[in-house]
């Protein structure tokens, strides 16, 4: 079970790395385009924005997953959680 969880964690980390690379590549392509070629520049800018959105969505999903999966291991974390619950009530 722990091996499977470690494999899934590696897969998620690799997926984030691939998205970061794709985003950086799209940015470099956009920055290298001749501004006079507006159609190509617009296409590359759209691709860059799409990669940025994908990366941010993946990062947000990872943050949410870590928040849900993180166990409460210290008394300070328990007090913080209780304070948050009281604030919502």
C-alpha cells in the first residue's frame, strides 16, 4: 500500500514538472516571436495562457489534496483546526 502511494506521489510530482516545463517552453516561444507577426504572436500567447491555466489548476488541486490528506499530528495543529471550526460556527 505504501509503495502504491509513493508511486502515485511520484506520478503527481512528475506531472507538475511536465506542466511547468510546458509552461516555460510556451513562454520562451512567445518571447522569441517577431512582434510584427501578430497572428503567430497571438497564437503563441494563447498557448502560453492555456499552459499557465493548466499549471495553476494542477497546483490548486495539489494544494487541496495536501490540505485534505494532511493528518493532524501536533497539538498546535489541533488547536488551529478547532479555532477555524469555531470561526465558521
